[in-house]
C-alpha cells in the first residue's frame, strides 16, 4: 500500500511541536505542500526547514495564538484570500487542567473559543473550496477522554465532546461531495503537552510527577506513551485517497485504553 499526497495542500494546526509537527512532517514526506500554524514563530521556522520539499513543495507557516480567537480569525481570513487547502488537521494547544470545581465560567468561555470556535471557524472557511473541488479531508485531533471524561480535564472533556458532535453532523452533510470528516481520539503521547498533564495531575493529587505519569501509563494496556510519528501515520492514511470510504468516525489511537463500546 502506497500513500501518495503529491499535489495536495494541507494545513496543520499546532504544528511547531508534538503531534502537529509529526503530522506535518509525514504529509510533506508523502509529497503534500504544508502550511503549519502555531504561536511560536521561531519553532515554526525550525519545523519549516525540516519539511521535505523534494516534490517541489513550497511550504509556509502562519503565526497565531489560538487563545486569541479574533486574532486567529484575521490571520486565517488573510491567508484564504490567496490560498486553498485539500487537507485540514484541526489541532490546537489544550486548555488548562482542573476538575469541575476549579474552573470559572470565564475559563469555560476561553476553552470554548480555543477548542470549539477555532475549529468551527476554520472548517467553515475551507469547506467552500473543498466542495467546489469535490475533494476534502478534515481530521480532528480530540482525546480519548471524549469516551470516558477525566476528572482533571473538565475543560477539555466538555469542549472536545462538542467538537466531535458537530463534526459527526457535518460529515453526513458533505459525504456525497467526497469530503471526509474524521476524529482521532488521542491517548497518551510523548509530547510537551503530556508532560504538563503529568505535572498538573501530580499537583491535584498531591503526588510526585513520576507517580502521576505511572498512574496514567498504567491505564494503557501497552504501558507506554505513543510516539508522535505513530500519529502521523494514521493522519496520512486518513488524508489519502485510500480512506475515501471512511467518514464520520471517531478513531481511538490510545494503546488500547478505550473500552469496546
């Protein structure tokens, strides 16, 4: 099985590090032209240099802070005046940790803008061109906690469930136009974000960071965190023609953590 993304244009969010970076690297390796997005311009420049351009691709980057929804809208509005994409990876940094009693209504509003508003706005921005071309791949980075909410990630739990619901509805509306919409339920991956979750859980539970990490990994049958490149492999398949009949799915990538139903 050969995956070929040559001639395709992709936009990958939160791509200066971790999962987003791994996905961008894989897309470029398979021939796609990639636009990477993050708030850290220095890191974006470094990733840009790593992207394979042997297929003549002209990769680029966008600088925006997803916590600033209005600012992010302006960045995307300007970008789409001269650009269109075939593959969208909806990925942002995560909201802060905390349980149901530790977050204010303002925290929930910020999480709504970060995880839901940004995703919906960007998806609606790319759809007209995808519909015109009768091709599109929309991949959403969500969390395994959509199925079983974590006590310490209430902001993420709440907003990601909303995203999954909205995307499932959207997938039915655009399926006939060869546009697929799928969501990956992300487990524990070896990223900076995951390290911050270990630390946050340690503080909440009043235990060491190593003990918090062990507790989380022990919940995974494989007893290890995933590697970012493993995420890139799945994203590449979902972005390709080989996944043309797969849409509306929530796909766990979590080392076997998810229950059967």
